[in-house]
């Protein structure tokens, strides 16, 4: 089971908003907010699974050991690389003519 802290940390690594994650996971924004709540508000197991799968598809690895739980970003998705490449090309050159 993933924790609220893991979900928030994963979103931070991906630089995703709650709205983006809810869209990617195909869950209601209110359900995602409940999942991320520090108060441990309950959500359906299916909601938690959909969020986990969306984050894993984006390159997040959920880690659990005897020392604690965490997340790791394994790789950038091809969509993220394309957006970064497009942003680089759109920037004006710093060279003077």
C-alpha cells in the first residue's frame, strides 16, 4: 500500500500538480486529495492502485524497506523529454550576432 507521503513525494519528483496526477490516474481530484491527506482519510483500494500505476508509468519506483518507505525517479518519460526539447528550441539564443 502506498502512503500519502509517497504520493506527494512522487508528484514533487515529477513536478506534477494534483490536477495532473488525477487526470493521469483517471481518478477524481477529491479522491486524490483524500489519498494525499495527512489525516489518513480513506479511499477505495482501486483509487490507490490507479494512482500508483500512473506514477509508476511516469518512472516512479516505490521503495519499502526495514528502514522506511520512499520513492525514486527511475527515468524521464519520452513525453517529458519531448516537452523539454521543444522548450529548449523555443528559447531565444543567447549568442549575439
